């Protein structure tokens, strides 16, 4: 699968849905049942099919952005990532509530190459470019990317549990996350 091709990513989500017995259930034309009758897993996969390609496209586009402000670029990426995780966690509540269904979905996604690595790779590539240009300090780009993604996931989860209205705005939290990476700007 080409992680830079939104159509290929959507196709992989559809294949995972087919593995779970939902293939046609993600297409409202082929399956006229309301989403509520198709269950939480169908909702989650429908949202994933819609949101994952554009989010990965944004992350893959980081390396082509002007490099004058890596902190600003990473903060924008963190905001986008928190947005994505917040939507996906909300959509996945019906799936995540059942450990057996979660395991089924996890296996189906993994079988079709839809893993966390799809997001780590473009962030790490951007970080390596910034390191080579001397704009940020040394550090393992994959580990830094994982930390940023984990922080974004945590922020989205805290919004889900405690309420976004009780938290600082996403841009402020994203900036704090990027600052906490201690990238030692050059």
C-alpha cells in the first residue's frame, strides 16, 4: 500500500471492513440501513475511511513545507493530529467498548497495513530533514514522532473523558506538546 495515496488508504479500510463482514455496510448507496443499525464498528470504519487519508496526506506533506519554523509546522501537525484522534476516539466508542470487537478491528486493520507506523514515518522523515538542516537538535526521529503522537492521543482522550470545554484550547495544548519535546533548536 502506498501511504501517500488517499485512494489506496481508503481501499485498505474497505478491505478491513470486508474482513469484518461490513464491506458494503460502509457505502450508504449499497447499504441503505441507517448507521445506527450497522453498529459502532461500521461508524468507526466509515470515519476512518473518510478522515485517515486526509490526515496522513497532511503529515506526508510536512517535508515539503518551508523549513524556517519547524516548531510552527510541528504545532500545526499536532493540532491536526489531536483533531483526528478526537474524532476517531468518539467514533470508536462502540468498538472500543468491547475487547473482542476491538481485537477483531485491530487485526483487520493490521492485516491491511493500517498501523500506527503510517503516522510515525512522515513525522520522522520531517524531523530528519530538520536535523540535517541544523534546525533542531539530535534525537531519534522515530521516538520523537512517537512521543508527539502519544501526546496528541492523550490530549484527545482527555477531551473525551473530561470535556473539551474544561481544557485549554487545542492550539495551546499542541504548542505545549511540541515545546515539551525539547527539540533544542539550532
